[in-house]
């Protein structure tokens, strides 16, 4: 089974779609295949940790990254809908500070987003709740975790908040730094 690769406007950040086979009984989906992932992305990353979060409507998580032990993330939604965002934090990149957003849905569980190391990541829940799964290339290291403010005007993310109102944030996310004040990658 091979992956369909859809380039985003940020080089390195990819939308990946695996084959899904369904009939009246349901569907079958190969959610991850290491060989296909490596061929599709041209990377040699190995995943070391799988995570699952459940969030309610209007909850915004992010923008998170680890300044050391940078994590690449392969993300997908298995229930509900989210607007998923990656921000390029590689100072040497011509796309430094730019963002890309992709809607992910449990109605299309074969659709995933590859957020490479060197990017911040966040999402907001658009449905009543959402189950969000992601594979990470590095272990969670709280001492290296950083957060950039979700609404930093220098980044200008167009979060789809029209029907949600003000997002619900953790204390950590409310205290996120502006990009100009944050540690970023060389």
C-alpha cells in the first residue's frame, strides 16, 4: 500500500493519504507503514512514541515544540474534526515564521499530516470533541518544551474561530511567547 503525497505551501510539511477500503461492513485502513512513510517523505526518521489526546470543542492546543530533541510528528484524527497547524521555526529557512493549516477529520481517517522537526505544532477542535493521534520521532522532554503564543500577529494564523468564539487554552498556552522572543532552531 503506498501513500499519496500532497505538498503544502511549506516545504517539508506534507499531507499524506493512505489507501482505505470500505464496504457496507465498514472499512480497512493501514494507518502506518514504515517503508511507505520513508519513501513518501524521503526521511529516515524512526518513531519512538505514540500519543492520543481527546479534546472538546473550542480547545486550542499549541503552538508546541521542543527546542532540543526536536520532534517530527505524524498526526491524524480518528474522531471529530480539527484545524491542524504547523509553523516553520527554522531561522535559516526562507519560510521562517510562516504557517500552514490543514483540516483533519475522523470522516477521513486515512488523511495525515507530517510536521517535520523544526516546526511548532498546534490544533483547534471544530467538532463537539476530537480524538487526535500522533506519532513522534523523539520522546517527550518537558525540560525542552516551548510554546509560542497561538495568536502571535507576526505569524498571523487564520484560526477558524468564527463559530467557536475565543478558544479554550491551558495556562501553558496562555503564557506562550511571541515568535520574536522565542528560542527557535538555527
